[in-house]
C-alpha cells in the first residue's frame, strides 16, 4: 500500500536522513599522505618571517617567497700573513746601575787639615791626626807627645811607639826620621796591611816579602 509523499518532504532539498550522522574523515596519523601533507608554518629570523611549508624532508619555501637566512653571514676578514716577532732578540734596556770600576790605589797623604785619623803613638792620645803627611805628623808629635819623644834633637835615636795588633812597633829610628816612618808605615799606607798579622808596610813589595817570609 503506497502513501502520497509529504509536501514538506517534497519541497525540501536536504538529503534523506538515513539514520547515521555524516562525519568528516581525517587521514590517520600513520598514513604516508599525512606525513607528506604540507603544513604552513612561519620561521622567525632576524630579517623577519617567511612563509614556508614543512614536509618530511624539511622546510620548503612557497613560490615567490624565497626562504630568508636565519642569521646574517659574517663579513670576510682579510687574512694578513703572520709577522715574525723579534721581541726575544731585542737588546735589554740599559741599567741604571753604574758598571763596576777598577780599584783605585790609596791616595797619597796631603797637607790638608780635613782628615781625622786616630793617633796610636805612645800614651793614649785623644787628639786625632789632622794630616797624615810627614809635616802634619811632626807637628802632632812635637805638640802632643813631648813625654814620648824629644823632637828637638833630630839626631837622637828613639824607638817607634806606634801601637799595632802585636804591640808597639819598637823600630829604632832617629827622631828626625820618625815622622817619615810613622807616615809611611803606620799611617800613609793604610792599604798595605797584612791580613794575617795586622802589620802595615809602606810599599806593596814589602808586604809581599813579609807574607812570604813571616806569614806564609
């Protein structure tokens, strides 16, 4: 038995309801179509953004939009050949310390009155020798050692009473020669001193002979 079609159904353009809802199908995650599907993406770069498509093989730029570099290229620097350093071959800077000079011989006795030499003749003397010269020693013995030697009689003999590390000198000389003996042996040649016994000598050769014979 057939029934006439409903007017409302005849005027409707919608498809008949089959009792099932229509669902939009999506490709599965495991399919190869999904892996090759292009997904638009934007890459940020220092120059801005560029429209690219990410695929399984990597980013692909859209036509007309070349992919911009992510970083600016470094400028080419000119390479200069290495230069040899002569720093290790340079001469050292001059030193402010003066170079050592050769030892100078002791100066000869002078007649100046600016010297200050201790007198070791005879009794204790508190007055220093003002001059190591023969004239200065003569004046000193005449003025301060009248009890030890009479300088008025030049031909009289006397014994030198200059004290040394071994005691009094004891050499017999005339009074007029005594100042010359004291100046040359005990005062005027302070550099000619025997380091072993302390004796002083007027000349270097005399000191050498003394060291060979007496202080070997």
